[in-house]
């Protein structure tokens, strides 16, 4: 008894999709085009850069604290109050941008 073929229709895009090849269906591998991927190589590169910026900002913030026995004037330095938090904040902003922004596709549409 033959099984009925499933129609390939992408409801989100409102168009028919190409049928999956038999060899791909057996392997369980479905080819994914660059436009179908949610994050591309540039996005991952920006995420890595943002992570390094966040870590660098927290490293610049860190230092020895002021205790009861001794006073450390370094806790009020520009590096710990301005530079470190600014770099960490910019890293968080870049992380959000890297995740949200979709890279431009190479194909131009006539619409």
C-alpha cells in the first residue's frame, strides 16, 4: 500500500517549498539556506566581540577594596568608575545588536 505524499507548503512564507530529496530524508538532514538561518557568521563574530568587551569591562572594574584597617583610594579611580562600566555597558548593547540585527542578504529584490 502506497502512502500519500505530503504536500510541501511553507505556511509562514505563503509559498510552496522544494520537496526533500530521498537521500536527505533518509539521513535526517535537511539543507538550510543562508537566509533561513537565524544567526549568521557575522552575528556570531559580533557576539564574541561583545562577550570579550563585557569581560574586559568587569576586569577593569575589579580591584582591591577598602577595608576597616586600610583605605584604598583606588576605588575612586576613573578606570573603575567610568572606563570599566562604560566598556561593559557597550558590550551588552553590542550583544543585543548582534542578536537582533539580521545581516543584509546578497540578493536584491525588485519590490
